[in-house]
C-alpha cells in the first residue's frame, strides 16, 4: 500500500530524505501560500501554514501522530532538523555550520526568506525539496571514513 502524503496520514517519515520527499508531495497537494493567505488552502493544518517550513513540519509528524501507534520521536526530530539543514543549504548554495547553536534559526530563516520571494510556486518548493532529498539520500550512501571498518579503510 503506498504511503499517503496528506496531513491525515499516520505514517511519519524518519529519515531526512523521506521527510523531504513527503514534504514535496505535501506542498504539491496543498500549494504554497504567502502573506494573509498563509493558512489558506486544502490540506493545511490549523497550526501550520501552507509553505515550505510548514510542509517539513507536517512531513515530520507535527499534529499527525496516532495515539495507538508508537513513534521514535527522537529519531524523527533529528531527521527533521537534518532535513531543515539540508534544505537550507540547497536553497542558499552554501553550508550552514550545524554545530553552531544558532544554526537551527539560520536554517529556518533561509527557508523563510526563500519561501517569501514574490512569485514562489508549489512547483518551485517541490523541486527544491526533491533536490535536497537527493542530496540527503546521496549523503546516506556515501561512506565516511568513520563508517568504514578500520580493516577495510584504504591506506595512503
């Protein structure tokens, strides 16, 4: 059965790439709204506006959990924060130091500034989410030296 990418779905993504892809489908469904229409549109939630940052929050389960299910919220929250960072870096074209205590705020600011540009469309946002999801998926597939067992690491 395919995953339903709607606010009513109780399925919650728990990797940055999956959250970004879910958000892309969500923004395609609800659209992107700016200014006084921020909370307008089908599929929006009462507390989250129909814009990219809201779509990421909905994708990460904000307001969608099911009391009968158990979720690994710590994992989901980490993945959401990573998704915010990857999206912000995709939109700005440069890294934002994730170890900086103000990084989360800078990620959100970068996404908000991009979202507020006049003429921004849901297609633009979905494309940005998918580009970021591809980057996140690639990062998961690219081994780091620490992830390679010492007996298999290349020598210099």
